């Protein structure tokens, strides 16, 4: 069983992701947050195997989230999931050691199964 955190301000996205993850393996423990600050406050306690992180969110965006993880020396694996196709965002993601991959939304069941196999 893997512990997974979803951080995205769009509830429909976290709902769909939870369904897809559960379809891949119903034993995975999934925690979802629409507020990046709340997620940050729970990361150390949850210690997830993987974090799926949106970049464009109110209050705290994905880059600020990653910076705060770095400040707190949190090294949890992060997959950026975004609707941004910006080459700049892709290049910027390489500045973070814990970012494993930069993916464009939406993901499908096969992509999620592949990701969860390698963590």
C-alpha cells in the first residue's frame, strides 16, 4: 500500500484522481487537499510516498509549495500535474530535486498505474 497526497484547488480533479488511483489499487491511501497550506501542514505527519501537485492554485501556488518543502527539507517525491504546457515551467521543475516528472492533465488510468508501479 502506498500513501498518496493530491494537491489541487479543483475538487473535480482530486475526485477523478482518487477514483483512478482506487481503480489501480484500492489499498492505496489517498489524501486530497484543495489548499496547499493545509497540505504542507500535513506532509510531515502523512509522509506520503508521492505527491501529485498542481501549479496554478490560489493562496499558495505549486512553486511556493515546492519552495516551502525545500525550506522544511522535505524530500517526498513530487509529480507536477498541470494544464500548463509552458516550456519555462517544465525547465523550472528541474530545479527541484524531489520533482520526479512534469505531467500535463488529465492523466489516464494507465499513466497512473505506471507511476504507482515505480514508487
